[in-house]
């Protein structure tokens, strides 16, 4: 658990926390893969009208490249929420 807290502080992904992370060999490089999850207390706002929305309609996973950490390339796995 302490490792996840340290990784969360390192990244600073607002509204998310690190669920888990791992190193993954890809060809000749080692990648750092970080899986994020939304904070439970975070409010979800509609990007169109900026209103707070409680219901989540759908959830998909996005894989996003981020800045390197200690020389390792980083890939974030971020759940994307569609709000009802």
C-alpha cells in the first residue's frame, strides 16, 4: 500500500489514485505501467454544462503515454467515465 501512495504522489494525477503498477518488458525497453482509478470522493462534472453528475453511464479504459519516470517510459491505464 505504501508503494502505491508514493507512486500517487510522484505522478500527481488529480482525481485519481494508483490502483497498482508494474514494470513490463517491451522489446529492449522496460516500461512502467501504472493503473489509475478515480477517487471515490471525487465529484464527476459534465464537460458540456459543468454540472455535477452522480450517475455513470459507461466506463472504458484508455492507455495514455506519460512523461518518463527515472528513465523508464510510462503508460497510464486510466478509466474514462461517460456520465448519464
